[in-house]
C-alpha cells in the first residue's frame, strides 16, 4: 500500500464520508454516491445491466451508477474497518455486502483534482 491509498483520517459526517490520505489529499464521498458505487458483485452486475462481472471478458469501468436506485438521504448504520485495507458499510436500505478497499475509494474520488478531465478537442473542431 502506498501513500496514495493509506488513510490518515476517516470521519463520518451527516451526508458524506471524509478520508484524509497520508499524501495530504482529502476525499469527500456523499453517501448516495458510495452506495451506488458499492463494489459487491450484485451491485456491479446491476450497474452493468446483468452482464457477468467475473469473467475474463467482463465489462470494464463502473457501469451506470444510476441503475442503483438509492435515496438522497441514505445513511450508513455502521462502518467497519476490514483489516487494514478496506471499509464495509451497512446501509439503512439493508445492503451490507460491499467491501470498499482504500485503493478503490481513492480511485473513485470525485474532487476536481481526481475527476476525469474533459476530452481534448481537435484543433479542427475549434475552428
């Protein structure tokens, strides 16, 4: 585990979860986003419209997170540390099977610094 994926601070807030990483970066995750990004197989299959997510030829990426229907006010009932590598959330909608490795949490950070950049336009398109 490198500094990018080692948490220094884990903190539950009213509507989001905060992680301060050992490299100084901060990530804030709205609970609805975390629930939609649940890494369990069941949620991954839903996000990928029923496609097998375990095969060698499985779909890449996160899939369509809007396929995971959650309320805007979803809350974790409990948050457990799994070893030294992940968190497990028990949600108030009854879902609790997702284990969120710190590596994945860092990858799904949506801050302006981490979010994907817009595609570069061709010079021809801008003329």
